């Protein structure tokens, strides 16, 4: 019998990890399908013909794409252990910051990744650091972004922050430190102590090896 919930993902992807954590927090049973993004499966191309990207959540045979959309679908479909705030204003603010992360911070990171000039790359990463300071201030005086428990915005931000922490060891540009981003640093450590969060992360050594292979290839191509 086919699983009612299926997730097409890729282990290094912070976007896949967002969905895995949301499903775990909601105690939703699901089948995970690992995708080889260098050789995309017919299933992925069928379920996400527009962008041909992971993650894709399949619920009772119906596919939903894009991680932020999937998170909201999960929240709307399963009411237990809510991840979005109850009040409409608070929900709107959470969505605002989620879009800020994906449309501002991540777009800068992509720009830096695709820039061959090392000096320009450093300037872009400096701008990433400045934008992260804005996010750090939003956490001031809070346990989690949504209040006292882990929620939607924590899920969105955490895997990107962790991705930066691991990746910066390889890239050689320091973005996330306790001195520069004290609130985000403390918050990241707190989430790493949560079993369900740890269960949604690949082993750190495996992540480091992935970054070394990927950054090394990109660097060689630009030389």
C-alpha cells in the first residue's frame, strides 16, 4: 500500500530539511524519496514539471512544490502541534520574515556563489552578514521566533543558519559567529539540542565533505 504522504527531497538541501522537520513536529508518517539532482527522476519531473526542483510533498497522490508553500499546506492540513501563530497579524509577520530569508538573504548567497571575482564575492557576503543582523535583532529577547516553542519561522531560518555555519568553514568567509550574531548563535545552539531537529540534519562530516566538493568544483571552474 502506497504511503499517504511522500516527500521527494535531497539530503544536503535545507529546503528538504524544512519539510522533514515540520512533518516530524506534526508526527506525520511519511515516505522519503531521495532524489539525485544530477539525474532527476521521472517522478520528480512529473510532480514538479514547472521548476523540476525538490522538495515536493505528495499527499494522497497530489503534489505540492516549494518549501514555504508546503509548510503552509502541512499546517492547514494537520491541525495538531501548530507551527504558525494563531493571530492573523503574527502569521503575516512570520510570512514576511520567511520571504525576507528566501528572497533577500538567499538571493544574495546565490549571487555570491555565481560571482567569479573573489573580491566581489567577499563584498556580497558582507551584505549577507548585514542582512542577518536584521534577523538577529528580530530574535532579541525571544526563545524562538514565534514565542516559547519552535514554529514556522524557526523551521525556515534554522536550516539556512546551520547551512551558513557549516559552509563558511569551507568557503573561508565568516558570517555566523557568536560575536556578530549573538541571538542567532544562541538560538541555533538551542535548536541543535532538540532531538527532532537533530534527526532532520545530515551528519556534520557528510555536510562538510559536500561543501568541500561543491565549493572546490566551483572554484576550479572559475580559475
